[in-house]
C-alpha cells in the first residue's frame, strides 16, 4: 500500500469484518429520502407519474422559468406530518421552507427549496428488532428530523464509454422528476450497536420502509429510486472521541444498506490500522463489488447559503389539523406483526415469509371474508405464490380475490371439490375463464360422489390389474394405492381418494 | 376627438365604449407616437404591434356586439419588460435573456388581457430592476422626456418615460425599493406600489422576492386607480398574495377627500440631503393639504436611517439566489460551450457574459451576505432592522392615517452622473425603501417643478398595509387642488418632443 | 468589520458562478468593501430580542390541493433551450461528482 493511497483514504486490502470491528466502535447515521406518492408535484400541478416521456410533465414552475412561483401541495405536508407522527416526532407548530443554494444542471432554479433549521417534524424514534445469537434485540433509533423538499431532474450521461458521469462528453436532462415531493428522514447518530451496526442499519431502513408503505404515502421502491438512503459512518477506539465520518451514497437496496455499513467499517478500520486518516468525503457504493469509491471531498464544506424561502409562507399546523391526521394513522407495522402472530398462531419466521410474499394483506382480507386462517395462508403462500413466482407477477396482481378463495373453500367443505380440483379452479380464474362457478362448470370440475360410478371404475381397474387385486386380498393393503391411483386417473382427479379406498376394500372384502 | 395620445385612460375608455373612436384607432395613434418619438426616448425595448392591433380589434368587436367591457377596455399600456408575456420577448433588460419568449403569461398580463387593456410593448428597465436610472439596461438607457439628457428614474424608467412622452396612457411597473415611485417622481407621473401581496408577482422575474411588488402607473390618480383595480386581487399561483378583498381604490380616487385626515410628515425623510426645490414644493403641498382640511402632524421613524443598509443586504441576498437560474442550461444565453468546457465553466462564462456590472456587483454582495459565517451579521441583522422599521411605521400610523415625504431627494439627474458611484445611486431610494421593507403601499404623484431646474418633483404618500385606498383618497385630493392651481395636470407642461 | 480580500472575492465568484476577469476581482473587492462598510451600521440597532422578519405580510398555511393541472408541451419546454437532444436538455459535461 502506498502512502499516497493512504492519504486518499483508500486501501488495497480490507480487513475482514471480525477483525475490523474488534478494535473500533462504529457510529452510524442514516439519511433517507422518500419520494411521496402525491398525484401532483410539490409546488405545481404537474403529474408525478413514473415513466412518462421526457419533459412531458413540466410547467413554468418545475422548470424554474423566470417569474414562476411555487405553491405548497397540501397533501405533501399532510403526508410528512403523518410520517412524523408514525416516527413519534414532535410536529412543529410553525416552520419555514429555506433555499439551499448550489448550482447543478438537474436543478432548474439552481437552488433547492428545502427546510433548514426549522423542520416540520423532529425528535422522534423508531424501534427496530435485530437477531442476535442471544435472540431478538430491540434497538431504538432516534430520529433527528423529517423535512420536506423537492426532487431534481434526471441526468443521463452521453458519449464516453460507460454511460457514467465520469468520462461523459455531455449530459441530457429530463425535468419530469424535478419538483416531485421529497421527504428527508434523518436519524440522530446511532451509537452502541457495536458489531450489529450493519444489521441495525438494515433493520432501520426496512422498518422505515414498512412504515412508509403502511401509511400509503409512497411506494418506497428502492430499485426505482423512490426511496434512497445515504449512510454516514465513523469509527473510533472504544471510549475515544468520534472519528471523522464519511457519507456513502448510491445505496439502492435494503441488502446494500447492510453491506455498505459493513464495507465502510472494514475500510475505515483498515485505513486507521495502517496509520492513515479518514477524510470527510462523499463515497459511492457499487452494488457489483459491494465496495465504495471516493467521491467529492467535503473538507471544504459546501456553502449552501440557506435563507428563508421568501416565495412561500410559513407552515403552521394547528393542533386540530395534526389530530385529524393522527386519526388517519393505520396500525403501525410492528404492532400489526405482533397482533397477527398472536391471532394466526404463527411464529416470526412464518410471518416474515408471508410478508416477503406480499401476502399479509391478502390473507387478512381472506380471513375477513370468512375463510379460516390456516386455509387462507395455505392458498396464498402455496399454490398462488407458486403461480405468481412462475409467471413473474405480484401476488396481488393475480386475478384471484379473497372472495374466490371463500367460494372454493365452501365447495371443498361441501365435498364437491378437493384440493387438486381447487388448484384447477384457481388456474381457470387466473386464465380469465370466469367466476369460480363458471370455471367449475366449464371445466366440469366436481368430486365424483356417485358410488355406482366409482364402483364401475374400481372394477375396471381391478380387471386391468388382477395381480394387484390378489395382493390386496392376501392382506397387502398397501398395494391398494395403485388401484386408487388408477381410479383417480380415470376420473380425472374428480373423485375423493379416501372414498375410493374405502369402496375398494369393501369390494374386496378386506378390512384395514 | 383631438390627439388621442394626450387623453386620459378614463376618457379613452369611455370614447371607445361609446363608439366615438375605435380601439384600433387609439392603439394605432399610440403606435404612431412611439414610432415618432421613441427613437429619442427609448422607453420601449419591444413594440408588440401585431398583438396590440389584434387585441384592439377584439375590443372593437366586443363593442360592436354590445359585450359588457371593463373600465379600461381598449386603452393602451406599456408593460415593464420584467413581466412574462406569452410568446413575446421578455428580457428584464438583460443580455442573458435576449431572445427568450416565455411560454406563459404572468398573472398581471393575464388580468390585463381579461380587462381588454391593449399591450403596446415591453418597456425598458435597469437590468433585472437593479438601478435607479435605467442606465443599467443592457439595451441602452431611457431618456427623460422632460430633458433628454437626464435619467427617467429606475428601474422602471421605460414605463414612466412612456407615460411622460405620451406613448401610452397606462403602464405597469414593479417596485422593489422605489422602482415605480422614483421614476414617477422624476417624470411628473403617478405610480403606486401596492401593499405587498396586493398584486400577484407570478410571472414577474424576481429581483428580491420579499420586496418586489408590481403596480400601476399613469398620468393621473384616477387612471392609476382604474389600472390598480384591474390588476389587483388574490392569485392562487402566488403564495404571498393576499386573500382578501382589494380596497376600493377607484371610489377613493373619485372621492378625493382629505378632510379630517391625519397626515404624518416623517421628520427623518426631509431636510438635509434633499434638493431645495424638492423641499420647497413638498412644503407647499403640505400647506395645500392643510388647506384642504387635513391635519398635518409630525411623526418620527428613528430606524429609517438603517433602512438603506438593511435593504442593500436583503435585496442582493435574495437576488443572488433568484438570479442563479440564469445559467445557460434551459433558456437564454449560453456562452463558452466549446465541447471541452465543463458545465461549471460554461455556467460561469455565460453569467459573466450575460450579466452587467451592477447585477454582478449585487450577486457578489448577496453571495457574501448569505455565506456561512456572515449570515447572522448581515442577512440576519438586516431582517431585524426590517422588524424595527415595521414597528416605526406601526407607531406612526397610530398618529396618522397616511404618511408623506418627498419621493426622491432630487429631481432627475444627468445621464452618467452617478453611474460609477453605486452608493450615490443607492441614495436615491432612501425615502422609498422603508415602504418595501415593511410591505406597505405607497404612491408618488407630481407636485410641481423645482424652481432651480424646472424638473418634476414628486410627493410620496404611504398608507398602512391593505389600506391602499387611502393613497388615492389623499393623492386624488392633492391632484385636484393642483389642477385647480395650474389649470391642468403637471404633465401637460412636458416638452412635446 | 474586516475588509474583503481578493481570494475571498474569488471564492464568492466561484460560488456565484461568475467567471470574473482578474481586474474585476480587484474592482469588486474594493466596491464590496465600501458598500459593506456603509451598511455595517445596522448591527448597531438590531438587538438580540428583535425577531427577524422574513415575510412582510404575516400569513401561514397557503396550500394548493393535490390536483394535476396541465403544464406546457415538451416543444414549449425545449423551445428555448440553448441545446437539446433526444427530447431532453443537452448540457456540457459534469466534472464534480463520482
């Protein structure tokens, strides 16, 4: 390793995590940006739809044309207050917007309207659970502030080899995204997590995302950029003053949050152990390598020349307004999880599987429709999840409703469908063949319960396999399976296998 | 009807509505006048001949169809080039916006159109409204019709000169520290800076957002009131727009009565530093107001001496931010884009090439005042001074219904005289700036010619926030008394060019 | 108040994206100094207990409803652009990140 590399804060070889964490205590801070899912932008009536043609969702305001002026979207303020309430924050009774001045071509006004020292929400917390060898541990992550600002336009880099900014000949700007409401949620420094820092960071962002989604204020898709996370991190010897922090950007998945923290602890420990020093800088995380590279040095602090935004008047939420919003708050994810585990009598792992499948709301709705909880879970996480995964669609996008499951379960209970036939009903529903009744009728799906017809099928199967018949008669009852299988085949699965077995044994005069 | 360009807006509107003349004839008469004299005056940067005549024809069609019309339908107007007008050049007097045609109308323009007021063109101004002489226009200065070697005031010198040169009976100005009132004062015309939030700023290219205010300009108090009523009122596109009924300024201008009114003379805004002829006419006007039945009282506003300092911190600070968007990326000038220069370099080269010296000076000053380490000492302190000045006004309005002062310390000075001395230039606004800092409304109206130079002198009338009607009540009364004295409006004495 | 140095002026020019010529740096250093000296008196009066005033007319809670309204066309948006390509604004290369 060269000296020059060390002063750059770069090392060629990283310590492994155990070694890195053994000598240092990390302090983490997370800044999360969430694009709100309002219909219109923060200051103007332009649509926020994702994926529209370039520069088609723009107006004088979000293009920053001379003379244009912003007007605050009420829904964005309400969403922010609701986020603040969910994060146990104090809601400011009076606050202002501020201009953050810096030049960048993706920012039409060359200042961002944000909030500076008067955030709308402040001093909150979010409890998160991490797994430790000693069992689950709850960590309280304190929230410094939740404030409102606006998103920038989208840059595409052209010319040059990589499509990256570095080496590009020029860039192209689409301002559709400019002015979309953006909420920044900043934690206080999180200390004392020790070696669990990466897991705590991930658990925090995961839980924050759950909260945002539960509130319905954003789809919070990290891969589409509607939720973005910056990781601040420093390390220091136990008991020593906090170290210099770096800020890692471009952390675009929950998994990457954990990896970025782990990697940065390893990097900083490696630099320090080699006698180097950590410089205050912005770093960029790379998904492919799991490592970050140095970006802009922040040694010369940016001078954003904040001042109160004169084009907007202060926001002063009344107590009544805040209470009205509090009344709209859904059950928080952690509370809900605890309740569902108890109600459905499942463990955390099983609940997590349901959550991962995106099935919790569907199961709840199915139970609400009158289906028993085990059956509801069985269908959504079994057959339906399999089809969803095979076809690459979301569970909720399948054309199967909780009410369909209720109808199918009723048919099973009445003995006119079995599980195998039920799967065919779902296949029909997904293929758009109509309602449950229509699929059953069109496909001729019904359990054959006519004893005469079943006996005829049994006789036919016995005649086709006289050796098996003999075996059964001689007491080898396990051989009955072959005959039952043959009957099921000829009835195309529309028979009740248990009933076939009973009839078969009666026919042969054998008892179990 | 004799020379259409010498009529008042009110008279023209009546003549058009009664089919005595057509709106096209009126518009054409003013376009002809512009063609004849604007080479000397340079009040206009751009004459919108086609759209003006089109608008005039539409008015005539409405007259013919018997459609009800606004009080100023068909009357021509000069629009300060700082207000966006869809499809027409809008430069704010700057090279950096040369050739830019906004894809939208400012609210003021939308209301002018709705009132069937015919927009003749865009009037000259100091670049981005920074100046008191219109000499800082990137397109050359405007000349004062009273003496072509003198400044017409600024930043709205073009609008004021257009009125004084009888190129238009109405004009729109914007006032950040006196840019409506000081040009009115030195050209013998009337101008009103409404209460902040009284007229929408949407579409006004911002100089200092917390000080800017568009307003009406005309040659008489009544015409000014009629225009005020046409453009004022709540606008949901401007968050700082006042959501309340506009005071009935037209009724006030017609009532024109100061009997029983307490008029406060601001002792800090007179005496030393004011030209003798200015002080003389001011003093005579106070006598007239007293004779008209007003009670003249003295009021003191001790913090006004700090107004200029606070203003020259707040304005550059906000301007440095408002003018950041002129970076050559989306509209306007781009310089230095040779394929090698970075975006940062191209922005810097563009701004260096596109902005004039006064704009750069104020951007630098504002950048400094906002920068970390200086914010509290400069911008923060200036905002406290704003509070003190507002308190001074509140105390003064306890004793008086309106306040008065000379509008400007001097009559029109010579072109070039103060161009290289920014501080001397800034002192022109010493009497007008406190009004903007407090956000209240004020009028300037002509009160005679200074004996020593024969140039117009203006009086400023100030009223509490949202009481703009008092300006017209007092201004109208004083104007009527002066007409009685002179037999005509002062502007009738302007050279014919 | 301290006087403004030439390097400070250069720093301000960079913050403000003004490619000032060397003689302009000297000129502005001098002029800013004069102006700042003259405005410095405001610190005499503005005591700690005086609240700063950012907005002249006190108002709060001015909002618009979350409703989509028509903007301008892409042609209008790009019509004034010094350079455009592929329906987007074309800007020179960006150096200072990554």
